[in-house]
């Protein structure tokens, strides 16, 4: 299963780099984080003074502790893949996180307005892995040749950390890049990988409030020049994909607080087959 492969890879990596692993969260810190995460309580930062190795170690411990509540890991996310997101958190490259089975809700779902301690929403997109040969890909086209479908994705992360706590690439990685909820649209089969590979960077992704106000708009190329580059980046960091895994490519624009949604949000993908959309209602 995806989560077993992920935990094994991270634990082996941490064991190999143990001298630099001083800031991996303790069991007590992880327990407190999980309690706060589940109760939507702002929480303390983890691995703030550590390395990225420390952060990945903390992420693996948190993921294992959350699995009984959030279900198994069903995929991975590349966060901070657009310039606005990197600028906000002082990053010079993306960060890697996880996706849980039970965080996913259907298109048009209604969710509580305060779905987290520090809830935000963003326009994203999911790639569905069709073949393990994706792990040998070196170009966006080769990625898309091993993707069975793409899915509109309106992510509802929870930044989780209390006001004043440092939110950095290290601390974001430690908490799995803030997964909480995600609205998945319908499958769009990739029947022509070359055509889809061309459409993805050329599409226009628009995030709107419930009343239609445009909150952000960006070309598909806003994510690393091509959304499939997010998959290549994750592969470069040691993620090994299997058929059925989901890949969140990251935000096409800024993170938005729920109040700006005025009761909900939607994302449209003009230029993809059928110009698909995905939406959510806040209550």
C-alpha cells in the first residue's frame, strides 16, 4: 500500500542520516499535534530548527499517527509550486507532503466554514497515476504518458500552526504540507497524452468565490512551467509512484481565507477537455 511504501522509505532515509536527525518530533509532540489537528486547535511548531531530513522524519511519524483517523495515504502533494506560494513562505523550491483517503470529498460537497485551526483554500489539480513507468519519466510528456486521468481539485488545507509560530518550508514539510480536506472533481481520461501535455500549461485556472467574484486566475504554466513538473520534482525527491496514486500538483495561485469565498468556492479549468469545474459550499 502507498502508506507502507512511504513510511518504509522515510524511515530508511532517516536511519541513514541519523546524525542530522536531532529535531525529529518526539512521540509526545506528535501526540499533541494529532490531538490539536483533530480538534482544529492552533498548535505548536515542530522541527523548526531542524533540517529537511528532520521535517520528513516528523512528517512520517505524524502520518502514521493520523492514519487511524484520516485513512491511509493515497497519494502525494507538491506544495509551494507557484511563485506566489513560494514568495509567501520564503521557499526556493517546492515541498513534499501527503494525501489521505478520508480527506477527500465529492464535487459540490458542503463543509464546515472552519474546517481547520487556520483554514485556507486554493486551486489545485490531481494527476492519477496509470503506470509505474512514471518513475522513469524525465519530461512532462513522459509523465503524461503514464497518467490515466486528471481530476479538478479544490484543496482546503489547514495551516494548523498557532499565530506567531514560524511557517517555513521546514515546518510545512513537518506537518505534511497542511492536508485537511480536498474536493475532487470527476476523472478526465488522458486518452491522448501529447494533447493533454500541451493543454495543461496552456489552460487558464480560475478560482472564484460563491458569488462569482474572481479571486485568482493563472495559466497552467504557473505551476513549475508545467503541472507535470510537480510529479518529476516528487520523483527527484525519492517518491516512488504506483498505479492509482494521486499527485496533487500544488496551487495555481495564492492561499485564500474562507471568508473571501462568501459561502463557497469554485475552480474552472478553461482549455482542458470540457472546460471542467469543481466547487464546494461553506456553511
